[in-house]
C-alpha cells in the first residue's frame, strides 16, 4: 500500500515535506512547491533536496511515487487574455523544471476552466498549451485530475479527459479524485464499471495517482467539498474498496481531507487528520472516534 497525504512545502522545502509525511506514518506524499493559490516560488535549495532524499531512503519512501500538485490558479483553458494564458504556460513550464530539479516524476494539474468560451474550444486550448509546455521536454509527467464540475471546470468526464490525453503529442497521465468523481456524477458503488470504461477509453496504465477523499455532497452535485474518510456521502467501505483495488495496487493514494478542530475558523487549533486516517485505512476498520482522537493527539 502506497499511501500518504497532502503536506506543506515551507522554508525547509522537500525536507520539511518528508518530515511531515513521516509524522503521519505515510510512505508517500503530495506537495505544492509554494502556496497553492499563488505563484510566488523560491528557487530549489539542492542541499535541502539531498537531505530530503536521504531521509526518504531511510524511511522507505520511494521518490518516484511522490506527487507534486500545480497551483490551482493557473488556467490553460481560456486564452481570451493572451498574456494570462502565456503566464500559465510559462509558470507550468517553470513548475516542471522545479520538479526535475527535485527528482519528482508526476505533477497533478487541474485541466482548467472554460469561463466564457465553449467547452470544445477550451479543451483545444489546453491541448495547445500542453504541447507548447511539453515540447521543452521534462522528465516529470503531467497528470490530469478528474474534476467535480464546479463552475466551468473541464475534465469532468472520460470524454473530456480522453480528448486531452489523445491529442497531446506527449505522454499525459490521469489522477483520479474520489470526491470529484462522486460530485461529477460517478457512482462509486459501481467503481469497477467506471474502471472498466476508463480502461477501454484511456487505459488503466495512465493512472499514476489517486486522491482519496470523502465528499460533503451527494453524487452529481458538482460541488467539490472534501470530507474526512468515512464521514461523507461516499462512505468508508466504498473508499476502502477503491484503496485496496487489485488493479490500482501500485498507484499512490493521497489524502486531501480537511483539517479538523472544534472551531474550523480557529486556524491555530485545527489539526491534520492524516496520521489517524492512514491508521484507520491500514486497519480497514472505521473509527467513529477519529475526530476526538485527532483533537486529543495534537492539543
Ligand atoms: Fe487537485
Ligand atoms: Fe484532488
Ligand atoms: Zn477537490
């Protein structure tokens, strides 16, 4: 089982991320190279990277299963403002370079939002942008994330993902997100059906990451609000079946569930759930005292 969570990437860069992952008993992790909502980035410090790699080795964390996530404000889909589109292209090119420097193999990307233009034109823009970006050859592969369909998001069904994967001239993978799949209208109780269709249309070998999240909302509501494992509408048993699926054994599973605390607005007193969610997943037993345990552990 390769399982971890979203972790920070602060002043200690990858070294801090690895330490955080280890504190959750994770054997992989996902990070943003800076704040996910902005594009301010520091250059990579190679001595911190080397220390991080050493620590990963000591703790059986395989670097080729570690995931980077592109900031979600970049949008390759809409080019009405040419300079904004160019900025997104340049920024993603830089992100891939940073991943190459860090030795990271995969970067998850939200395909983008159409905003005011037709969806098929928006898909074409994404393909054009990716062809420009990937022409500058990077070892790091882009994984398109399956999206919930909030607003004008693209990549919300297999047809849209397939169009991008098939028409980009370079290898592109996919990252499944269980909350997004549910919210986009996929019935995860019939996950095998979805997986078979995915295999026929895109190929299971394209899946290199799975975001494991429960959902606060019902199937097909296009909301994208993550919930702690077993506390949402997808449920523990269904998530467990996906996590332990035979055909997805070697794919890293990444938790992006919300921090918990008595007062969610009190930033000082909300805590990461990941150590306890990972434990619960490995035990394969739902823990109805999960939230209390987390509060107790970190307070
Ligand atoms: Fe994402
Ligand atoms: Fe996700
Ligand atoms: Zn989400």
